[in-house]
């Protein structure tokens, strides 16, 4: 469609003035990420980029929604802290511990429990309604509805967060939701069937297997095409050698 192409061309110049950061734009949403070992330095870069980004959008006739402008400090160590960032004399932003980006809840501690908890609530409402009409549906109709109305929600943007880095507790919660949805299809509300049987009957891979397959596909893609753009070579130099990738893929 021509509309999205023209819009991307219209706002494409915005990212050219941003320094020392990664920029992601989708429709009228934009996200800027900075990396660093020092929080103070990273926040200063973030502050300067917010000012530059806001000024550039204003120049091309767009308005920044200040109420939706958020800052989050993320850390693999799990040690995060809230900070106040003064953008100018009128605007001060308080860092948040959770942020919703394009329907996915990001956590400052790089955990997915909040996102999965939200998915559980949404899918439970869908399944409660489906249980009422399940007796009127045949198997094909039921699996179609569960796939489109429940599993599509569960695995939305899953390539970004259903990865080997996901915690055991989070994976268990994810599998619980997955099989809860499929038990409606096979009328196994008392949980008498094993998960393997349900997977075979419904022809739907459980999250653990899907995660391993996705990981293997990514590793083989790196093997065939090289390190993805934007990722430092040193991060893969000692890990994703061809022999190691081959062994890891087989072990998966």
C-alpha cells in the first residue's frame, strides 16, 4: 500500500540526527535505545536524543505526546533504579519499571512475567466464552477459533521474547496457558490427557519445542548469512562458530 510507504519517507529523516543510539519506528510510534555501562552517561545521551528527536518531529509538523513519552532503565543484572530526567525547564520524566511497546510489556529487569500475566487474563476471557459454545462446534471449528482467538494472542511477537533466555517459571506459565487453550478443543477440562497426546491431536507445538526450533533456525541463519547487522562481532566470536552452531542445533 502506498500510504505506509509515503509515511515512512516522510518521517525517515528523523533518525538521521540521533547519535549513539538505535532507533525503531513503527507507524506513529518511535523508540530510541541507548547502551552503556554508566547510567548517568546513558541518561544524558537519552536526554539529548529526546530533545533532538522532539525538535525534529516538530519541524516536520508532527506533535509529540508528552504523556506517552517514557524512559526505562534496563539491566541484565536485575539491579535497576528509578531516575528523574530533566528534559527542559518544563518537562521532567520519571523512569518506569514497565513499558508497553507495540503490545508487548517490557520489564526493566528483562523478565517476561508481566507480559505473560497480561496474556493469561486476555486468553482466559476468550476461553470462558469459548467453553459456552464448544458443544456447538466440531473439532475443526474449535481448533480454528482457539488458534485465531487465543494462540494468536499468546504468540504475538513471540520471536522477540520466546527465546532460550526466558526463565523456567515464565516458560512454565506460558505452557500452562498454551495447553489450557488446547484442552478446550479436545474437551479435556479435567486434565486427563497428557500434554504429548494433546499436542499430537491438535498438531500444535508446545512453547518449549517451538522455542528450540526458533533458536536452531536463528543459529543456522547466522551460520549461513553471518552476524546480524547492528550486533558486535565480538559478541559472537567465541560462541557461534560453525562447529559450535552445528553441535548446538543437533542438541536442540
